[in-house]
C-alpha cells in the first residue's frame, strides 16, 4: 500500500460523513435561532472540528485495537471490525497513532479559538469531548453503560450543542433537544456494530451490552433508542415549538422500521443481520441532515 493509503486507512474515510451530518444539525438550530444571521466561517470551523474529532477517535481505535491483538481475532464486515489497514501493514501503526494525536490537536485548537470568541462556557464540552476521544477504546468500552452512551454523547450532545453555542454564544433547550437525535442514533450505530464482534471483544475484556446481556436483549435496546429518536423530534415540534419542517426527520422511519424488525428477528443470525447494519448507517446520516434542513427552511 502507498503511504497515503496507510495514513488514510485508519481514518475510515467512508464513514466520516457522519460527523458533518451531526454538526449540520447544530448549524440548523443556530441558523433558526439567529434568523439566518450566523457566521458561515464559524460554521465551517465547527464542521472541521467534528470531522477532526471523528478522524481522531477512529485512528486511536484502530491503533489500540491493533496493539491489543483484537484485530487478529475480529471478523471484519463492511460496517464493523475496523479498516484492516494495520493487521495487513503493521509498520503503519505509528501513522495511526500520529493521526489520532494530530486530529485531537486540531480539535483543541478549534476549541481554544471558540473559547476566545464565545467565552469559557464552551470549554467544558470541549474538554469532555477530547477525553471521550482518547479513552473511548481503552476505557469506555469496558463499561456496558459507558460503551452504550459515549458515542452519542460525542456525536450528539457535544457536537450539536457545541456547534449551537459556537454560532450563537449561548446554549438553548432547542439545541439540547436536537442533540438527542444523533445521541440516540449514534449510540445505536455502535451498538448494532458490536453484534458481529462479541466473541472477539470478550477476549480483551470489553463489556458492552451485546456481551453482558446478549444480542437479543441488546436488539430491544436498539429498537427503544430508535423510538426515542423519533419521539424527540415529535416532542420538539409539538411541545417546544421547533419548526414543523423538522418533522422531515421522520422520513427515515422507512429505513428504521425494517432495521429494527430485522435486529429483533436476526439478532443471533449475523448473515441475515447485515442489511440492518447498512440501513442503520443511512438512518444515522440522513436523519440529522433532514432535521437540519427543516430548521433551515423553517424560519
């Protein structure tokens, strides 16, 4: 492989669209709150920070999974098990670690910029986000609850609320409510992607819900999180006066319903479960984009 491919592999480029999709939800909230009067330069920085955070957590995950020996035990799928770059090219481990550190440094630099511009209230979110990025693989994945909620905390609560604050200078209930959409969805993304890796993950001491309570019980958590996602959108519109156009996010039910049904039916039948993993990825990307679109046109 070329040096460029060795560097790009641990970033997992095909999956990096998730970060700007989540940041777009925060931009949409800020756009709606400010009647369209936001800094698009600041918005671009928010997207850059989200993408850098995603690259960093991916690269650290690839590095630590390789060093722990997990990669040698994992059966990769198109949606789980890592990129396969480091097992095939062990000499690239240093590139992955450097990529994680550089991504984290970019996040820190952008966080410092917004702290100067908007005040210290954004600082706790930034510091918590950086901590989650670094300890996700080595520590958070050893706790069932933290393993479940930390992905959504990063991509949902921290990215959406942080973006809203960076563009408006204040937090909002609307920003919090909309952050729950990617919170539940991204938790679901990682939850379902853990199903194929149960046997391998056990060998290095991970303790997620598919391991501790089983895939079938975890499938019920998966469906419940889907329900909470769409309930959040409805509550925001009918109780907190979010724009009606944000109901566009409900359109992804056409993918979520069959994904949930398949997860319940085929939790222990991994070949038959694979289509649900693909549908789940699309739900994660499209839902925050559609909700953001609703805020953009809902002024």
